[in-house]
């Protein structure tokens, strides 16, 4: 006979408190979503705006009809795809090499990797370097400065050191060189680990805006995050007026701003379900000390 577990009042209070905190955390996202479908009539009649009182797509149409939206989307897709590829190639290759104790000067090279984590050259010297390499007003200014993350390289190096040497020795006996060992032995068994950092890099590249803000002045090269910033700041002055002239009706700035946030966040959110299954096994696996 099974006995039913009794719920203690303390557990009930804790669960209710955590549930309330979860709802408070989710409310800003919910508010962004419902406002993106709102119109001027619904917003004026319902304050605070707590429900889908309107299903107006004018906010989304305003953004989609703006030619700068697609140019910024293309720039961000390029930076995300190319930048993440460069990140993974350099980080994985560098971490694998540094994980080998037989590497000459390994300690000195590790020191060079750690130094950028503690010190930086400063904004003005970095700008002068970017100018000397002709990266001002170039889309590569959003890719090359962040080509390698020292922190990620160290974690990857620790993980590669934790892999049993017998696997590599068996592959070497069969005639494999270091590149073959990395591609056909190490990476296949490290898929959860590498996919975790692939997502980390992809999110960072997708959200890139700081370098674009510093080094890019041509609007055709703006990434999606700079476009979002412009919409949030200048919506009442420029984009809203153009949309109202085309549609012939008043469009609330809030719906266009919230629609831009939804469109900007949606693509990278769609990637999460495909990579999330690797998180549990991969996110902490490289924290093993050498």
C-alpha cells in the first residue's frame, strides 16, 4: 500500500513564491509580445495593457517595409555565420594544440592567452589599430576583434586534456596525424561540448553592436542590433511618420518598437531548441582542472 506524500505548508509557500517570481520574470517578455500586436485605439482604451486587445500587424509591416531592416538583417546573418565559424575554427584548433604538453613553449603561449583576460589596450589604441588595418567602416570590424575568446580557449583546453590519451594513441598507431585525430576522434566525442560553445559564440555574434557603434558610420553596414537601437530611440521622429504617411493611419510607436524587438530576437531563439539538449552535458564539462 502506497502512502501519499503530504505537502508541508512551508513547501507550498516556497512553491507559490517561486511561481510568482517566475511570472514576474516572464511578464516583460509577455508585455513586449502583446504590445507588438497593439494599435492606437487599444492602447488608449486599456491601461495598463495586459491582454491581446488587438491583432494589428501594422507594427510588423512598418519594419518589414523599411529597406534598412533587410540590409541590417543581412549584415547580422553574415557576422553570425562567418564570425561563429571563425570563432570555432580558431578556438578549437588553439585549445587542442595548447592541450599538448609536448608543445614547445606551451607555458609561454598560455600566458599570452591569459593576459588579454586581465588587461586590454584601451579604446583609443584599439581604434588606431583598427584604422591601421583598414577595418573602419568594414563589416569585418565586427568579426576579427572577437575572433578568439581567451576564456573559451582555456575551458576547451582543459576539456581536451581530460580526454583519455589512449584514444589518440590508438589513432596514431593506425597512422592518423594530429589533424585527423582532432577531426575524426576528438570532435565526434566532444559534440555536446563544442555545440555549447558554438551557441555561445553565435549568440554573441548575433547580439554584436558595440564594435559596429564604434567603427561603422555607413548605415548600409549597420547590424540588426544597431537598427533596433535606432528604432527604439528615433521611432517617434522618423520611421513612425513614414509609416503613417504610407498607411494613412496613426501607428503607435510602441507597437513598432516591440515588433522590432520580437523580430530581432526570434531567429536566435529558434536555434536554442536544437542546441539546448547539449547544455546539460556540455556547459560544465570543460571546468575540470588539469
